[in-house]
């Protein structure tokens, strides 16, 4: 493996790279972002990097900007101690979340992630609804999700088993691993998930133990961790920036700050993957634009009656569907289109009648 392959550069990127751009430029991976400056790595050195003025000027969406995990074309200066980023390579995957506010804006979480680890702690952070939200976000991005339940030392084995089963009831295919950061055997077992040259991303609320796991994996207290608040068990947002690190065994991990709230994600495709039994039935609804709430001939509502879909799952689906900005937008657009079409038809018939 050459240096950039060790950082996750594989055939997928090899196929996408524009070879003519490599005359003068090199491929490097973004390992840390700080507003408009970056740290990139070529597999040998960590290099301070900035975007070209032209790039800054020509980008009008946050989606155009490099984020942690991105591969970029750089020009190196001063014995490889300074880099100028000229462009981003195509992304294999992109994790983003909607930021709050009326305008739909995104915050980039990480790019080119192979596996997303959703972590919840088995004390009072465990929450099925939140898990579903994370899964919606991840399914939209073509990334494999796994669930890590941390702090297993704080709950009985029976209770843990029950929670695992609750998760499997609504996400039958998902891999779940319960573990404690205080237990060496657990950490050794968890380590086997981290395969070389693949990129993993740790997601989950503040205080669940993401950074503690990372420190365990690198056998060092390299990154800061802090106890959670006693009064409500919430984390203190200890990790404040995303960073990409390469583990001893060659796998690549992005630690993340805990997310305060997870904005609901744009694409319906993510929803459909997470609620595939509902999506499947919805193909059979009488109306193509059925909202599965009041329509006659709705196969989803019938599915609930027949007990094929659980009411709980349905409620979650509807809730997320409503929150999904994409849906809101397309709904408004649809309404507007319908209005225009209505007007058109109205005038058409009016003129026709006038002709008589
Ligand atoms: N009992 C128990 N405590 C743990 C475990 N893992 C982590 N902790 C503790 O939980 C607290 C928070 O851990 P962190 O690793 O800082 O949590 P984090 O997810 O990185 O939090 P943010 O960086 O704020 O997003 C620390 O006091 C850890 O020692 C565990 O498996 N069992
Ligand atoms: Mg942390
Ligand atoms: Zn329907």
C-alpha cells in the first residue's frame, strides 16, 4: 500500500481522479477543518492548507466546501509544509445535517465515510426515536450503519438484551454491539469492527463515550473526555471539532462532537430505506401522492388495520415525513403547480364555453 492508500484512497477514487489535474497537483485527505483553513494529509505529513481565492469565490453552497474526510487536489509549498487546495475529488458518500432555520442549509459532518457508528449509552441516552433519526440520515448517504451501545457496565445483561431486541424489532438487519469502555475484553472485541483502510465515523449525543472509545482504540489519552453532568446525565460537548485519525491497525476514524439535535434530513429516499415496509405498501395506495393520513384507498392505513405495520412505526414515519423539509418543499411546490394547473383548466373551459 502506498501512502495515500493507507489513508483510504482506493480504486473508487482512482477511477474518479482526473489524471491531468495531477500534473502539478497531488491528492491529499482533509483531516481537520477550522473555518476556512484545513489540515490535510498526504499519508506522510500533516499539512496546513487553504483554499484558492478562486475556489472561495466560486463556491456558493456549503456543499462545495471541503469537509473532514474529503480528498482534495493540492499544490504543495515550502517542503510540504503548506498546501493550497484547488478542488475536491468526487465524494463516495457525504454525511450532512440540516441546520435549524427557515432556509434549508446544511452542515457537513464528514465525507467518504464507509461505516457510521451510531453510539448511544445504555444509561439515559438510549432512545429508539433518536436512533431512527440517525439511521434516516445515514441511509440517505449510502453508508453502512452499525449501532454501538456504550456503558454496558451500567445496566444488567437482561435489560441490555431487551433493548437490543427492541432495536431489532424496528431495524431487523442492523448490527448492534453493547460494550463498556471500562472493560478491556469489550474494547478488544469492538476493535475488530475497525477494518484497515476503511473510514469510520463516530456519531451520537454528547457524553456517550465516543472519544473515550477512540482513546481506547489508540491506547492513549490523546483526546479530551469529560464526565457528564450529574443532574441530567447530559454530556458537556467536550469534543468541539471533527478530526480524522488513523489507528494502529490502519483503519481510519472520524470523531465527532455530540450533536445537540439532529435536523431532519432532506431526502425521502432516506426515509424509505428506514421504513421500507411502509414504503413498500405505499406503492399500492390509490393516489400516487397519497400522504397516508386521510386518503381512501391508502394501503398504508390498511396495513395498520391489518396489523402488517405497527402503529408506533407508522406514527414515527408520519412525524419524520412531516418534518422532512424536502417533503414540505415539494408539497408546497405541488400545491402551487396544482393551483396553476387549476387556473389553466378553469380558463380553458371558460374559453371553450365562451366559444359556444
Ligand atoms: N460507566 C461508563 N462510563 C463511560 C463509558 N464510556 C465513557 N464513559 C464516561 O462518559 C463520559 C463522557 O465520555 P466522552 O468520551 O467524553 O463522551 P463523548 O461522546 O466523546 O462526548 P462529546 O465529545 O461531548 O460529544 C466520560 O466521563 C467517560 O469516562 C462506559 O462505557 N461506561
Ligand atoms: Mg468527545
Ligand atoms: Zn397511502
